[in-house]
C-alpha cells in the first residue's frame, strides 16, 4: 500500500525521474504474491494502481542500491538492522521518524490486523513528510 501511495505522490510532484519507489518484506513468506485483497480494495477506493505490486523479500542488493529504507514497525526495523551488511549505505528509518508527535509510533501490519483503512490513514499522515524530506535532499 505504501509503495502505491508514494509512487502516486512522487508522480504528482513530477519526481519520477529522481525518486525510485520500491518495497520489500523482511520475510519471503509472501514472495511472488500480488497485493492482499484488503490492500487492493483500499487502493481502488482511492484510485491508486496496484499494477506491478508483487511481494518480494529485502535483499542485500537493496542495501547497496537504496539511499533510504523506511520501516513500518519496530520489529521490521530491528530485522532490517540485523540484515544490513556492514558496507550498507542505506539510511534506516521508522515511518513516523519525521513527525515529532508520532515519532516512536508504528503502523501495524494490516496483513495481521485487517485494518487496511487505518493503515491507509496512517500512511496518508506519514508519507507527505517523507516526500518533503526527499524534495529537500534533492535541492
């Protein structure tokens, strides 16, 4: 969901040639699967495309090619920190790190909670701050 939402934001700001948006999981359990039906329902509701969204696990290549890795919850952040090779240049963040009154909070995985609208609402709060941050980094 976050990938689809952020891709649209990046496109709306005409930054697709400067910002690459991708997502990956910390496990390979869902590898190759399309988005969850609950996610698809929310994306459809907000006229966001799920095209090309296929689950894949985080790889060592991601640590070499990504400038930023943003995690939705503390468990995944800890897992990503453990997975990170010593020579990784990717900066690791939690999703709410840029929002002072939300810093330290998480976005629970809707795969477990089935609260897809809550996930969308939380992402809609967090992602604009990330876009502003990246725009600043580009200038």
